C-alpha cells in the first residue's frame, strides 16, 4: 500500500510540474510593429520622478557624481549617467542608443540631458 501512495505522490508532483511548464508557453513574441512602437529602454522618465522611480524603470546608473552648473542652477546636483549600449540602433531607444545624463536635486529628477 505504501509503495502505491509514493508512486501516486510522484505522479501528482510530475503532473503539477508539467502543467507549470505548459503555462510558460503562453508568452507572446512581440511583432516588429510592437518593437518600433515601444523600443526597449524607452520607458518614460519624467521630470519630478524620484530616484527610486527612475531606478525602477532604467535600473542602476553606470555612473553617479556630484556636479555644478552655475549657468543652469545654483549649488550642486547629483548626476546619474546611463551609457549608450547600442549606438547603431536606428530609432531613439532612450539610454540604449544615446548616453543620458539625469540630474537630481535632492530626491527628485530635475533635468535630463545627453
């Protein structure tokens, strides 16, 4: 009797595992139009966002430094730099195609440059 219970338990575990794998097959591959309309790395970064919000969309920056620009603002600002990953992308794909510099005054994004 115990051998049958163990075999039945193995079958139940294998069926559960198989059904989990089948659930992964529902991933849809984006069409060419989807890629052009919403290229990777172009999620909207907007002035006023917090550092946490920016990092949640673009990830950790490649470089962080404290900078001054007396022509644009008073005092120091934190600059986050995201280096271009693929310079030959034919469309503007955010920080993936062009290096982006984000400036924070305290916790909030105040300027976006290249």
